[in-house]
C-alpha cells in the first residue's frame, strides 16, 4: 500500500486516531500535514520528521482552516492527494431536554462544519489534479441510535450523508470519498466519555465499560492503529474502485444501547 509521492492532510492529527493515521500514512511514504488546536501536540508531531508539517488550527474556524491549507500548499507545492477529516469532539452527555444549545451547536461546528471547511478548500485542488481520496472519520454512532449522546450521533449521521453525497458528486472527477466508522477506541478520550456517561446514568464507570465491551461481537475495544490501517488502504491505489462506502472498524457493534437507561 505504498503512498510514496502522495500528499495528505489529516485534521486533529496530534493525538489519538488522528495521530495514528498521520503516522501510518507517513510510514507508507506520504508527505503529511496535520492540524491540531493544541500547540504542544503540534510541536510534538513535527519534531521527528522532515515529511511532516503542522499548523495550529481549530477546524471550526474557517480562517484557521485557510491558514492550514496555505501552510500545506507551501509544504506540498500545490498538491493534495488525500484529505482525512478526523477532527471531532464528543459533545455533551445527557437527556435532550437538558442539552445546552451552545454545547449542541459546538458539536456540529467541529464535527460537521469543520469537515465542510476543509472540503471546500481540498476539492478544487483534487478536481484540478483529476484524482483524490477523501476519508471522513465518522463513528458507529453514525449507524446506530445512541441514547444520551444525541448531538454526537446526529453529527456523525450527518457525516455519513455527506460522504454518500460527495461520492456521487465527485466520482466523475476520479475523487473517491469514504467514511470509516470506528467503534470504541481505547484511550484517554474513551475514558472521558465513559466517565461522563456513567455520571449521567448513575452507574459505576467500570460497569459501563463492561457494557460497552458487551455491545461488540469481539468483546473488546479497538486500537487507533486499526483505524490507521484502514485509512492507509483507502488512501492507496489498492482502493481505486472503493468509494461511497461506510466501513466499520469496530469488532461488529451490535448496539449502542445495551446498558439499560
């Protein structure tokens, strides 16, 4: 799955899934540019590699996205072969009537508008080149109902619709668009989600963690590297006829509501 000679942007590439994807693409030979809103993570990512650039940017801010694309343009010399829309936030946890409008809106500003801000910059470059691969990082919450996590689920369902529609719109330009739906990825972010949901449900965090594991046929969480491997495949020429697909990398999620409310 060599990506030698290809240029890739990965949003929120400083940690977690984004970092694993950025490193995985670089390991396959791609030149990579990431953005992250945490300056320390940006500095850490750019330290070891000559073919890895980075910009401090929040994708919810279109001006920051413009600056990131300008920096990537300088790094890549005007090329862009791969865009990974990975940036996303968990959003609030709770009953719909208790949701703060600002917290609901922020979830969509990052998870959906953030992808849009990047797409409107990336697509013209790819159209001019006559090829490209776009990978949206959705979630199994984009294919299941997810009680008490409605803003997150709704935003990920929106990404699925965006993926399907753009695959049709951009296919004539040889631009492929796919979505990866990660399941529960072990790490700090999932720990935070479990803590918040356990508090909202009045459960012990470990009981909720076991409930999450029980929702998956393979009965365990996945690793960020599992997502990175799929992203590398979808970005490669091996997947030249794979487009419009919603691909779960999750051990087969059976439900997101097996822990009783």
